[in-house]
C-alpha cells in the first residue's frame, strides 16, 4: 500500500531564525530581512525551499541561520 504525502509537509519548507539585529546594517540588508518576513529577534519562520528564498538567506548569512 502506498502512502500519500501531504502538501503541507515540511519536505519543501525551510525554517529560518533571525539571530542578529538588522539595526546597524545597510538598507539593502534591512529590506532582505523584512522581505523574508521577520519582525523580531529570535523569531523562527517557515518559508518554501525555493531558490529565491535561498538567495535571500545567502545575502544575509551573518544575520540569520537555517534551523531545519
């Protein structure tokens, strides 16, 4: 018997955590952090694992970390 995988599963999602503040960073980095959806420090958000999101995370690796 085959099992179904739901679309809401975590296989296509990535969890990102904001570990440093974007206060003293250039405006470009602030816009990337806001574009990812962060509103506060130590917040963990879940985004689809796409090349656009991976590129945004790659722009600010010193501010965010990939949790899972």
